[in-house]
């Protein structure tokens, strides 16, 4: 008599069912991703009011619910900069953790939090952002709010020029 291979999996079913029912975890984080929250180290003073926003409400699952940046912050972030700043380099960026609020970019081009600006190649759209060091491996990431301000489809991998103040 031959045993079905599925019978070997029966003891694992209760464990898998328990895993499927678990809720409330923060989920996986991208390698090198630092959590951005109101409790995080202060954003540079000159842009803190523009780039910081509250965490989305629990259960938020739409783009509008996850993007907690105000209209005033959007206007300030997309206003023409007083100075161009120093070009730090070009990078291809992806969408970062959409539950991390604010207008930010994680990048290996900086070693400490600082104010900056990103400009999308081809469109010229630009926005003031908080530049956050990207520890470890992985590519540059833009916040959900930054992607929306820059009018980048959330699934795109845009090339952006990064400027530091």
C-alpha cells in the first residue's frame, strides 16, 4: 500500500491555519529600511513641517487613506526651490513602504538625515523631500506621498536626480 504525499502534510495544517489568522503585525520591511514616523529622529528643521505627517489609520488600504500629507504640505513641497542645491547624483527609485508617512527618499547618497529635493528625469517634476540614509543593500525608495507629488505611477521605477541642501 502506498501513502499519499498529502497525508504527510496533514500535521502541518493547524500551524499553517494559525499563521493565516495572525493579524496586527507590521509585516516585512525592506532590507535597510528605517521606519519613518513622528517618533523618528527629527527631520531637518527647515522642512519638518512640510515633510512630516501622521501615520495612516489602522486598516488603511487605499492610496488616499495611506497618504496623510495635507494640501498645504503638497503645495509647499512642490513650490519652486529658493536655491537649486547641490546635485548628489541620479538614482532609480522604487516605492518605499506605503505605510511610512511623509515626503521622503531613502538613498545611499546621504549618510545622515537632511533636507533635499528630487527631480524626475524627463518630466522635470520636483519636490522637497527628507533624505534618509539607506543602510545595507537595496535601491533608493520614495515615499507614497513623494511618488504622488512627482506624478509617478506607483509601479514605475523612475530615474530621479537627488539634490542636497
